[in-house]
């Protein structure tokens, strides 16, 4: 119990020192993670006025907030957890692996998505290799869903961890997109192993995601 208390104290101290936490409070963002998407958008020009955005693993809603404020016409978020309403966005409490989910998403989106975001991460075990495999599996599931949802020219962003066990995912993304790059936005803590894979220029169909099942 004492160890957990000490860990909590360190977390609180880090939050208190973190300028992104203070900025999130001041600017009305749900979490500091909003700045990760803002920085990715400024680098890759992901959000344009009038786009349709699908936000996977959306809780607590920070990325959906960014999409709305940056002019997205439609924002639909999905998470296992409930999400407090964000004006201009629609949220579903659901599992992205649910086979009934795509039909519900198409109805809410009102057309193909121009941008699919996944900031999903598993509960970490502390074992780097295991955690990496788990987060890549989430990114693969997100891409499998996105493959049926994206408009030509769409973009896909997913969180991964450094570790090198994502060859199948990268192969599938490179087959389907004009450009695939990794990025670590400045708002991502230096001690964190998280990276984002940013794929732009969707040019393929659902069949390209089958690569994931063969690797």
C-alpha cells in the first residue's frame, strides 16, 4: 500500500510540473493528450474543415474536442468507457471488435471517414515486449475496422510502442496508403515509449487489410 501511495505522489508531482496539463486546464481540453493530436495535425495536416472523423478509443474525449474545434463536420467517437458529451461529436460505448459496430458507425458518420484516429492503449504489464505486442494488436484491429470506413485519400493515425514487432501492420499500411511515417509529438512524454504511426493518402480497399492475417 505504501508503494502505491508513493507512486501516486510521484504521478501527482509530475502532473503538477507538466506544462501541458496546465495548458489543457487553461484551454478547456479534456486531457493533455489533446496536444498530441494538435501537434500531429500541425505536422501532417490531418484535419481540414468539413471532414468526417472516426475516433477510436476516444475517452475522455480530448481528441474529439480537437477535431470539432478544428472544423470537422462529423466526429464519431467509440470507447469501452462512457464519455461525457462534447458538442459537435457523437459517442458510442462499444467494443471496436463488435461485428455490429461498423453499421452503427456508418449511420452516424453519414459517409466514409476522411480521418480515423486510434489513441488506444492496453493496460500495461511493465513487460515492454508484451505491452508492445498488445498495443500493435489494438492498432491492427483499428485498421481492420478503418479499412471498411475510409474515403479515398483518407488518413489513419494509431498509437504504438517502440519495440519493432509491427512488421505486419506496417506492411498492410504501406500497401494501402501513399505515405506511412512514425512520429513522436512533443506532448508525448520523453520517458514514454509511445509513438504514432501516421498513414496518409488511402488508396486501397478492405482486401489490403488481409495482410494482417497472413503475418
